[in-house]
C-alpha cells in the first residue's frame, strides 16, 4: 500500500473516534455531578431522632378509642355501680383510661341510690378506682346533693373524697368547706376544713300573746 494512503487512513480513524471520546467525557461529568449533588444526611437530625419524634407523636395518640363506653362493677354477681362515658381513650404505657364525660349510677342490693356526673375522668381498669373533675355533682334518690370540682372514688373502701371546695345541700340546709370524705349515698359525709353551715329555719316566728 502507498504510504500516503496509510497516513490518510490514520487521520480518518482519529476523526471517527473523537466524537466517541467526547460522549464518554460528557457522560462521566454528568454522573460525577449527580453524585456530588446527592443530599447528605443532616448531622443534627439523625434517623434515630426522627424515630424518637415519630414515636412521641404516636405515644400522644390513643391506641384504643371507644364511643359510648360502659364499665360495670359487680359484687357477688350484683351490680355495684355502672359507669357510662361518651368517649374512652386508652394510651400506651398508662394504666388509667381517659373519660370524656362521666356518669356513674350507684346501686345497693340492685337498687339505685345515687348518681355522679362529671365533665372528665380517669379510670383504673384494674382497681376500678375513678378520678373525676370539672363540674362534679352527686345527687341521691332522696334529694341530697354534693357539688365540687373534683372527686375521687375508691372502689376498695367505697368512699368518695377530695381536697377542694365542696357544697353539700340537704332539705334546704347548706354546708360548705374544703376537703371531704363521704359515701356515695351521702349518708355519711365529713367536710374537713373551713366549714360553714346555713341552716334553713322551718319554724315560723310566733307572735306575742295579748
């Protein structure tokens, strides 16, 4: 072959491969750019921190919810009291359940004798102890009435008690004070501090005889 023709063939080969080299370089630069733009993890917000934050949000949500919730306590097969609530919320890791509105009917020998109502409450499903607060009112079948802002019912002793202001009304007589211990039928009631009584005098004043 002629030497001039070999030189010309080499030049043609160089021109043919030159665009391929450029394409390879462009592709390499694009990959390097994409790799450099990859988002790095924020050292101030680790995966563990995100998990903890999510866990906290989940802990604040109830794991169980029941509308028109009812809890019944019986003694020797006879109902002792019945609790009704518009909504019960149970949270993870807590023994007490949250009650939105509380209505408790108390019974003795199967006969109803008093009702406790409150805005909110907590109930321990193991001990059946109940704590209520808000506008708390106890009314008995014979008309006795207790008004307070919080009240604790001990299911073991069957007593209600608190350490706040109480107002007890019976047959027009009013007793007020701080701190209380009583039975749910309000037959036994002891107001502990700052007791003030207003007794209705049912006797009419007698006129002087002439």
